[in-house]
C-alpha cells in the first residue's frame, strides 16, 4: 500500500478482555515501531523491530503487552487483560533500514478505549 | 544517553508573525534530525529532516529548520504563521551511521497555538 495501514481504527473493549492491533507497514520497510500516545500527549515508545534482529522490547509497560512481526512485514500488538489505563491511541510507524537517514512514516493510529 | 528536548510545552504566536519551535539534542556522532506535525485525531506527518549538507532545511507547508552543531539545536521556524499551523509538533533524532542502535528518539512535543 501507499502508506502505513493500521486496524482497527477504533476499538472499544471491556476491561479484562484481550485486544489485537494490526499494523501493515510500507512495502519494503524493514524497521517497524509501535508507540502509545495518551490524549494530546507525547509518544511513549513500546517496541522496535529491525529486520531479522531481536526486537527492542524495552518500552513495553508490562507483560500484558506483546508484539510480533510475521515474515518481516505485518505486525500485531496484543494487550491481554486490558485495563482502563491502556486507553490511548496506538501508533505504528515504519522505515527503511539503510544508514538511518530514512524517514519514518506513521499510520493514523488505532484508538483504544477500555470501559 | 541519547536524548532530544523540546523545552516549551506550548507556544502562542499571532497569525502573520514568525514562529519558532525549539529543539535541542544530545547524541554521539553526527545525528539525523526530523520534525513531525500532528493534527487533531491524526497520526504524525513528516515535515522535514536534516541528514547532511546545508544547515538550513526547507520542508512542507513553508516550514524550515536550522541545524546548529555547536548549539546542538534544530529549531523549527516559519516566517509567517497561519491559524492552520496550530498543531502538536515533535522533534526527533536518530543516531548516525556509527551507532549500532539506530532507534529514533522523539521529544515530548510542543503545542503550537496560532492566534487569529
């Protein structure tokens, strides 16, 4: 596709349920990021995938959060046993690896509301 | 540790006046620097970046930024602000080629209000 695609765009879930958020990066992009953003606030880094390297999971806030990237393309962020504080917009971004001067492109985000 | 700072949470500018959104960074080696803009209920949009060469970089929507190596700054500027420029602006730095960790680092964002 032309840009980073995220689904669902909006998700309302009950506390305690599991949710899966999907990110489809730009074709050929080997680097993929997940961020969390509370309403109107800054970006909170969650996880970074770079090619075949082990992902940088240093930003995941708890063991309820996990992410995988299959075949070096599509990524899924899973939140287990959701809590109200998980309500936020989850942003995915991708870029080429190359020598780091490449632009990172963001999707429109998945807005999660836990009720 | 590598970092980027946006010292102002909010900047207010009258329409038609010049605007500046500040950004400073701390990173080893020669960094790659970026500015992004986020409009309400949208993802981040790329504005401009500095890789190498001319210190003054021009980007989308009439914005420009100046890389100052001695001051480790990359301030975003526009000569004449528009009400439609009101948004959340993020500065970002990505370590240069000599760094094994090329993860991009974002500032906390600066909210720009352009007053009619």
